C-alpha cells in the first residue's frame, strides 16, 4: 500500500485555511491559492516548477521521501521538488530517475508492474509505462484549469445551471490568484482499476474521472456528496467499486447507477487519511490511531482498538495479515479473518510518512524525511 505522508500534508493544509469558511468551490479554490506550494517558486526564484525538470541530487546525501509503492519486483518512491527514485533490491539502495517537474510529489500508485501514476502539488499527475524508469505529465495545474473551464463552459453553454455555477466560481477564484493560469491545489491520491477506469482526488474536494487510464479526464466535483469541499485524501477500489476518504469523517462510495459518489455513514468525525477494500472487508483509518472496519458494505462498523497513539499513515497487506503503520513508528498486525491485533516492535527511527512491502518476508520499507529505510517486522511479545 502507498501513503502520501498525509498527516504532514493535512497539517499544512489546516494551518493554511484554519478558520476559513467553505461556502463554495470558489472560496475553496481562492484559499487553495494561498497555500505555500511549489507553483509560487516561479515568482520567488524565476523558475516554473511545472516546466522545470527535477534536479539530480547528490546520491551520497539522504533525500526526503514521502510516497512509496511496489512496481512488480521493484520499488518506486517520490518526494519534494519532483524527486522520483527506484530500487531493484528491495529498498537497500536507490537510484534517482528523471522527473519532468520540480513540484512536490506526495503519492505513487501502480496498477501492474509497468503502469504507474504519481500525484503532487500544482495538480500534477505523472504516468509511467515502463515500471517507473521514465515519466510523462498527464495533468498539471495549467491543463486542469483549462479542463475545468472548457468542460464546465460547454455544459453551461448548453443550459446546465450547475455547470454554470461551477464555472463562475472557478473563474472568480482564478481572477484573484497570484498565478491565474495555474491551479495550485495538490492532488493527493490516484487509482485505476484493471479496465483503465479511475480517479484522481485532492484538496478542497477536487476529483477528476478517467475512462482510458488517464489519457482524457472529466471533472467530477459536482458528482460528489461533498458540498463543503472537504479535502479528499484516499482512494480504494475492488471489483469496480470505488471509495473516497477525506476529512471530518467523510467516506464516499461510487453509485454505479447514478454515477455519483454518495456519503457513507461512519462512527468517526475525524480525518480519514486512507480507505482499503478487501474481499468482505472495508477499512478506513486516520488520526490518533483510529481504525474502523465493516463486513457488510458499510452498513455497520467496528472500531479496532489498535493501541496506536499517533495517526495511521499506511496499511500494508502481507499474506493474511494487514500491517498497520503509524506516523510515530508504532505498528500492529491485523488479522483479516478474526480481526485480532498483534503488537509489533516499534520502528524507533523517527516520523514515518508511508510504508510498503519490501519483497522480503518480515521486512517493510518506510519513508521519512531522511529517506527510505528498511524495518524489521517482529512481534513485540
């Protein structure tokens, strides 16, 4: 499993917008443009993070890493200023690969050994078709803004009042932006099913839909039960059914009949950083070690007493067990069948952003400010 160090990102977003109302999409967009993200590097340094490739770093120095994922037998990690790295030895060593942008990257996903996607600030979405060796831009803050204006504009011209309202709000927000041609809000997750059907989600309720593995996109902001434009942090999919998790207890599921994301009731009002869907088991997790599971398609929920004190940043599937990893380095193993919890030895190495199976039994790879590290998984008993 992959996680974008969302507790860190959530804190940044919350500091930027604390106390501000969420009256409309334009309000959300307006304040998203105040976020200290990399699009504003252009005004400070004269560079454009969407057109400037990532700099090659000194391999002898550790580099901050946020997201990580498996690509077949390889591992791919991403981080600030466009950093993308690849490991072919289970995370023991890493090689930086070229990145077409220098925006901060926060999440990486692979649908198979070759096809993967990376998301980050400035509405960046990158794609690889060779297992992470090379990357191309599928979306960025300029193309996303043009997409929103074009598609909502055409619908508005055809008499769609909802689209007209969306278009007015978007244009109002961008008219007051310091970067009026770039939608600077970050994408936070991306996910495709086996048929190339997928979504990308991000801050302030942003969500786009693709039916062709990211070649073309359609805005779905108005197709969600998220009128308050809560930040959308995580995606999950199983057998064509998609889920989205977000802040303030938001959990939504795609209704195949109406083609809308509808709200699911949950017993928690805090942020859900992630959602996972398994055979007969739906799982959501977030702040302060909170973990909830449902075995009946979200009709009823059971809280799992994890004993974790800090926010859960990732859940890694390994055999019949789910390894639950917290920001503070505490870890537990959750049995998918009986929901029993086994405490694991904590990784006393500092703050963790995300984790992935290394490919070697009993070993995880975790991401940190000081880079990716291997962690031995052993029982605490």
